[in-house]
């Protein structure tokens, strides 16, 4: 069961990260993307304040519990860092992983904002209103 949970969390967390990065790109996923962004910000900030770590991710926490139960000991503090180290064989500093993770969230948020703004402008032009 632990191996299933490990595989599931790897796939789900990876998909969630990719969705935060690129969920803005398709009109049918834009509302869900905003929800994913809000959940991520809430976890990073509110849960992070409670846990004492800004950028706290409950998925990473749960996944690391599973990995520890499986006997794994070489886990980065960052899911992104772990994936880079484990699958690409590269190693960088924790601050680098934190920067690219935060940069990814900023990128996904900015793109979502720009797409939303473009959509509002297009709708107002189509209805003959001035934005």
C-alpha cells in the first residue's frame, strides 16, 4: 500500500505542479486553475505560518511521511528539488529550488491574470462596452 501511495503522490503532485504552471492555457481549465492557485497560496502562506515554514506544502509533507515509512532518507525539503535530484541526477541548493518553485507559482499566477484580463477585454469589446 505504501508503494502505491508513493507512486500516486508522485504522479498527483507532479500533475498538480504542472497544472499550477500551465492550467491557465486552456479556457476549460482556467477556473480550476484559479482554485489551484488559491489553494497553493493558502497552503504556502496560512498553513506555512502555522507550520513555521513559508512555502509549506501538505502534499510534500504527506509524501515524505510515506517515503520515510518506506525507508527512504535522502529527500530534499522541496518536492521540486527531490524530482530534479532523483530523476535528473542534478543537485542544487535549497534556495535555488525554493526560487524556481516560487518563480513557477508567480509565472502561473501572472499568466492566469493576463489571460483573465484579455478575456474580460475581449468580452467587453464583443458586447460593445468600453473596458
